[in-house]
């Protein structure tokens, strides 16, 4: 059993289920070598100062709160559901199978008569997040009976013809079970949380913040690209107008010519509009390149 | 294969084809069992190959070791080893107890050498594989390869001793090594592959820093080659660009951020060895 609060070791909880693969992805992109045992229960990384631990996020959240773990990556909705008291040090944009936010929704069978939340008055609602669900319906002034169910709730909603509250990412599971979204309760994303006590430990805090910075940098780099191009002096003003930069593009004059080398970083989605425009106004040698980390 | 790809070679493999295509007209590739590669390299049938040091020893192949690549099947940087193992409940407690016993192994020569070093006389039987299953019925002990020990544990075997630590080597045929053109080609390819295996591939870091904090930041990156420092037009900021090893980035980036850098970007765009 882990002893509480080891000195100069950061004990890190990693989600073992829905957020598992993308969390491992991010750790690797952040620059760590990740090893998962054959059983899939044990995770180690090549930093002797970080001890990793797989578990469900419900448990990870509790264990950070009580100090068994220093930090963990946990879904925000879980923190609210469980009323976890811990320091939130970072948030990341990804969900199960997506690099986007996860939603907590009220879903009902497609062929049910429920059209609005009001129609659920007096109904039994299944939920994987009962506290959050009760609070939501209270705010909506709709009286329902909330029944806690465990993963997955979609199968139960389909079989027993009940409304259910669950996480959704791509919407695939809802479709598989003939469910449709009636309302979105909240958008949620993974957070890195830290135990309130070990947050006061300067070494641990810095270690955790550095890790969060690298993970966030790796995550952001997935959304952005680098751009290099050559621009003649006369075009410079126009090009700079088109380019949105993190600060300002780096502009260097090419040796012996009246041409400049422009280097910048832009949003991937912007790139597909910006690059053709740059080409059109006369920029040359445009190179788009992938980024590994972006830290703003 | 992964490392060759990372090193910038395009390799196309189709199922069942043992001669993958590579986008370098000066190279021909063959997919062969690691056991056979040292032999072909030593005979000069292959100019260069990648093989485990275990099979090089086993076949006593005369080759030129170009690089120790140090990657095994599952884990990078952790050597696989050939170990002497016996059943958990075996009366054999050390290699000395093997006098006159039977040892099964895929690496007969390596095992014989090991026994000779230990001054133990035992019978070494060649094993085609699945050696873990052999003791206690078919042999008293085995010399088998392990990385994580999982397969040994699953078969209730315990390790008595390490016989040979094996690492992956990039080897060249002595004949090819004497040919200046081939040697240069081998060295160039080997350098690219080696860089990636060792995580030595360079990564490029760019950041913006105010004039006031520039000195502090330059101290942090001292020793990572000369950084390019450019003044950004119009504001009191500098653009900093330097290269470091991939592994160092995860320590340098937080340090840079803490020292006041903004817009830190890491990319591998500018690959320069």
C-alpha cells in the first residue's frame, strides 16, 4: 500500500477507463516514455520522480482529496458530483475518443413522448451523476426521481425506456441505443487536481505544474501548426495583416535580397484559409509544419 | 522499421513480402529472422544488418559493430537478457547444482560458453522454442530470453542467473566496411537511425522573451549550442531559437516559462544532425 505523501516523489493518478488512451497519448507527446503492463493495470513512465497509478476517476478524485495521491487527472463533472476539495491546477481539452469537450446530457429514447425537460415531471431518471442530476432538475424546477446507475447507463435507458444522464463524446453510444439528447447539463473536460496539503510543498507543486505545462503544451500543439514563408518587401504589410500570431511573427531578411523569411504559429483550422490567401497575394515557399508543444 | 521511418526513409511493406521497398535507390531491404542476419552479414551477403548481440555471439559472426542501438522488442533502452531459469520449487539453487544436468536453450553456444566460465559440466540441448514449457519434464533448467519476466512467471520459473545481456546492434560486413562508398552510406544511415533510437533527435525550441529577462534565459539555455536571438521589430522583445535533444525539452520548457518566456513552441521542423 502506498504510504502517504512521499518526499520528492509526485504520485500521479491516471484515468483507467474513458480518458485512458488519450491521457497516455498526451503523456507521450509531452515527452515521456509510457509503459503499460500486460494486464493493463500498471502504468510507469520514464521519470523516476513521478509514480503513476491507474484507477477510475471517481476513486482518483477521492484519493487526491485524502492525500493518497498528490495529483490526478479527473473529469470536472466528477469533481462537482463528488464535491471534491482539491486544487485545480490545469484543464485539458479532450474526451473519450475526441480532442474536444465532453458533454453531460439528459438523453431519452428516440421514440419516447418526452420533448422537453418539463415532460420529465414525475419520471424516474437514471443517472451516473446523481448529485449533479438532482441539482440540475431542481434548478429547472422539474421534479424527478433520480436513480443511480453505473456504467454504461445507455443500455439501461434503452431496455427500461427511461431518461438517463450520462457523458457523451461522439454521440455514437447514444445512437447505438436509440437515444436522443433532450438537454445538455454541462460541458466537462479533464482537470489536473492536486491535494491541498501537498500543494503547499514547493517541490511537489513545481513538479506538478511543470507536468501540467508539458501536457497542456502537447495538447495545444495538436490544434496548431507552424508556418514559414518568403515574402518580398512590398508584400510585407499585406502578409502581416493576414497572419494572426501568438505574439508577432518572426521576420528575418534573407541575405542579399529584398525578401523576408516569416515564421509564425497559427491555428490549424485557420491555416487552411490563410495558406491559400498567402499564396494568392504572392508569398512563396510556404511550408506548414507540425508542432510538438505550444506554451502560451 | 519504426526507427528507419523516423529517420526519414519511406518503407513499404506488404504482407508476406520479405523484400520491403525503400525510397532510396541505393538500398535494398530484406526482412529476415534476427537469428540469420549475423551470418549473412559476416559472409558479406548483406552489407549491413540489425541484429541482437546474442545471435552475433551464438554464431560467432565476424562483423563490424557500427552502433549499439539498444532497443528490444517491448521497451526502448532496457536490455533483454538471456537468463538461467528453473522451476520455482526446483532443488537447483545455483548454477553449480547443474553439474551433469540437462539445460534446454535456443542459444546453445552462448549457454556452453556460460557453463565453461562457471566451470560446470552439463548437457545443453537445442530448443526450437517454447523453452519455458520444458522444465522440469524435458530439461532441468532453461536458458531463455526475457524482458519483463512475465513469460517466466507465467510458467512458474524463477531466474537463477543472467547469462547474457543482449542489445540490438547495427552491424556491417567487414567486406562492405572496406568499400569507401558503402562505408559512408552505412555510416550516414546508421547515424540517422541511432539518433532516433537514443532519443537524440534534435528538437527546435522557439520563444519570445522581453529584453529585461533575456540575460536570465540565455543562462538557462547555456550549453545547448548557440541560440539565435533576433530582435522583434517594434517592441522590446526578442525571438529566441535553439536546438536541444528531445529528452531535454521536458525540463527546459518549464524552466523557460518560469523565466518569463512567452509563446514557447517546440517543433521538429528543422532537423539538423
